[in-house]
């Protein structure tokens, strides 16, 4: 059974735009992206919207729905009240290309600056050995689908665009955490995080965690542990000596 739905969609490009009102039919069990596709097919054939998998795994269809950054393909129509106007606008933190499509290339430029994974030498028998607890710890970070919802809600760049060149943002901090906490990695990125990636700008409000569609505990499991490691590097003289003596294995020794 179809139901008429009121949509208020932002239309425009980098030079400006405005919200326009539409009424579109919605079928039972549909998500916002279904309704947007019907809008394209029936009333606004030139509406620009980015999407790919429609399964919540590509992160392409990010938008702000009634002011909340969400994935359109994972937002069911039945979460809205009957007769409620659904407002759609592009992610506000990034430059608009057209309509609901934004330029998120900033994230990829910052990703290019992440030092690559550098494994330690293999054991004498030619293998790498890791504890299961170490594997479990970084597995969460690999769930990121790069929807950049965490980036768009981060006030460090949302409210202060000038910080973009000096602040990696929560998505990239997840990437740094996945590498820094990997038991086989030998690269040390802590000085980079402090000096050029703006880790110290994050005041751990947890807004990034709240919008993550994959349920990654970005603040508690990635950002705070990174901050602790940077503090160890800069301010703890005993830990500094311990690390100098035992090197990268000092963390393993400390956990035993």
C-alpha cells in the first residue's frame, strides 16, 4: 500500500541553492533512498544523489535527514511520523557539488598522509604470531565503511573549516588506531598525530561515535587510546626510557 510522503530536498550547487518541496509515494518497508529514487524517476530526473550498494556497506548515500547525518539506505520510512515532512540536505561539512552530492576528497587527501603498515620481521620458522586479544582489538576498526558521517559531525572541522588541513578527523583516527594497535606494525605515528594530524584538537565529545552506522566506538576505543599514547611519548620520562630499552615490544611487555 502506497502512502504520500512530503519531501523537502535541497537543490543547488557550489554557487548556491534552496529547498524545494515534493510529494512522493512511499511503499511499505521502503527506506529513504527508495523514495529518493522514485522522486528522480517521476519528478526530478536531474536530482544528483550518490549511492552504490543500497545495503549499508559502501557509505555512499550519506546525507542529513531532518538534520541528522544518516545513510539514506538504512533509514526506514516508518521511523517518521505520518504526515511528517522529511528534509534532505547534503553533508554540511563538505563542499557541495550538486544537490545531495558533496566533495569528500578532503578525507582521501588526509588518508594519503597515513604511514603504511610496516610489519616486524617474521619469526625463525617464517611465521607471524599474534595473540587473539590483539586481533580482536583492531578488528572493530576494520568495519568502517567510510560514510564520513563521523567527519561531518565533528565540530573541529564543521564549525572551523580552516582546521581541515591540520586535522585528520575521527575516520582517519580510526585508521591510525588500527595501525598503531596492530601487534605486528613497527611504524610509530604518534609524533605525526600530535604535530600534523591535530589529535589534540579533539575534545572527545563522542558525537562521532553517536552517528557511526557500524557501531564503532570511535572515541573510547580509537581516539582516547591514541591520546594516551601521545601523552606517554611526550610527558612520561619513565615510559620513555622503558620504550627506548625495549622498543616496540614494550607495550607487549607492559601488558603481561
